[in-house]
C-alpha cells in the first residue's frame, strides 16, 4: 500500500487518539452536567437536595419509593438527553454505540470508585442498561438523520 505524499489529500480517515479522548471526556462531562441539571430540577418538586450520591450512588436507584422511582426516571432522562451530546460531539451514527458503551463503562468505574463497592442493585443495572439503549438508539437516529440531510437528493 502506498502512502500519500505530503501535499496530497487522502480519502482514508486518519486515527486521532487526541480527538477520541477529547470526545469521550466531552461526552462524559455532558452526561454529568445534564444529570446535575435534571436532579436540580427534581429538587424543586421533592424534598431532597441533589448530591453526588444522587449521581454516582447505586443505592438511591430503587423502585420501592417515589423518590427512588423519580431518581430512576431522572437517570433515564439524562441518557435520553445524551442523544444531543452524541449529535454535538460524535456526529457519526456508526460511532454512537462505541461512545455509549464507553460512557457506561466510565460511569460504572466512577460509581465503583466513589462508593467503594460494585453496584449490586438490580435496579441500578436496569436503569443504566435501559438508559444506554435509549441513548444509543436515539443517538443513532439523530446522527443518521443529520448524515442523510447532508446528502443531496436528485429529486429536489
């Protein structure tokens, strides 16, 4: 395989580790920022105040109380809002699954580091898997719509 000369343009996309790492960091920050906003909004309607335990704790996600269900819904809504982050940061529907799984793994690691235990609550796993599915499906839909919009149509 020949390498392109210095002045020529290559049609092969170049691998940029700095770009990928910055996209991962940006998406992770976007995820926690939206969770902070949603928990702050939830605190208007409930008696609880948002804390780091709300975002990184595994025991607050439960289906046994109204507050626990509200926390579960906030987390799923946060993942749904991450579809906007995928559109703004990743912009490719083919990469949405990769970045979503990376976000979920990083969230798991942050949860383990913060709580000093592996999440054993089945509710935590259900909320994060459902949220991940919402995020990847929504992100792929939004990004593919944007990609198709860029393709000119012969019909008009």
